[in-house]
C-alpha cells in the first residue's frame, strides 16, 4: 500500500466530513490576529507560547503538514510570510479559502512532509509542525528536512503524540480501560490485517504510526537541533489516558551554529 497516497485521500475525506483539524478559522479570528490578538495550537488544546515566535514582521514561516486553514492564516494575519505545506489538496484548499475570504497573502504547496526538496536550504525562519507526524512511518526524514530548510538561528515548533496512545487497546479504551496491547514503535501497516487495511481505506481513515520518544526527541537532536523548550498537552475529552497524564508534547528546537548533525 502506498502510505502517502492513502493518507492524502484520507485527509481529503476528512476535509469533506469536517474533522476538527480541517475546519478553517473564522473571519473574527483573522481580524483579531491582525490586531495582535492571536494564538495557535499544535496539539489539541494548549496554545504555543507567544515568546516562541519571531518578533520580526515578515519572518518566513513554514506550516509543515499544517493545512486546514488554521495555523497558516492566523500567522499570515499576524504579519508573517507564510507557506503552508501539506499532503492533502483539500486541506490546502481550506487555507486558500481563508486567504481569499480575508485578503491574506500566503502560499500553499502540496507534498510529503518527509521530502521538502521543493525548498532550498535555509529558506525559513520558523517551522510550525502540528501533531501530524503520526501519519508517516519514519520521523527521521521529517526532522532532517526541517533542519535543512531552516535558517541558522531559526526554530522548529513541533507537536507530537505520546507513544502511550498507540500502546493501549483501543477497544478497551472505549470502556475507559487503559490496557497495554501494542509494542512501540507502532504501525497500522504491521498491526492491521489485509482486511482491516481495506476497511480503513473504504472508511477514509488514515494509516497511523506511533513513534518512540527516542525518535521524536532524539531524532530532532540527531538532525542537528538543540531542544530549548517543551510542554505537554492532553485532550479535554476522549482518550482515557488524558485523565491521568499529558499524552501530547510540543518542542521548541533551535538550529544554531554550535549544533551540527551527528
């Protein structure tokens, strides 16, 4: 199965059916951002600290796997030069829809988050990466490419799912029982039977992958980043694990002259 194609079609389907991460921001939110009143989330609930963003208007920002008409338009309204990069044409259409509606200047580019070959090295001052690398089987190319296209002194703000979400039995979770079932790293491609993968495709659901913290955090430092900030987040409703611990994280990783890839 071609994972990139499958997940592209799944997210196109999500955009049609109104998944939370496909619903564009409102005109009122854009106007507030123009006045300097704004925030974005890269995980379900907690906003990214404003101190983590460049103070220079016009700084070049890449919303990596960040389509859906959410982070990109807000940052564009806040005065940044924004490029939204996503695998899903329907998700990118949401960003263009908001841009046209509210007179925003932003660029949309379709592609795989693990391959940023369409961008030159050191093209961006900031990368914002919502909690989306659970849709790629290997996060290391994502970190390496992010490091390559980021300028020295720039930052990568990346959200990710804690592997505990992929370790537990999803059926028992519906009964509010957190029972360990799967080894990490987790892969739908390994766990699902051929019939389950077929049903997944028919339902328009993306294939998911649960990465180790070593790959999420160590993968960034292996790529050359220095992790300078971190916070946890949780669902306000849903996963039973969220009742007991943060099950998402966001890192602020810097590309500095003193740090070089291993």
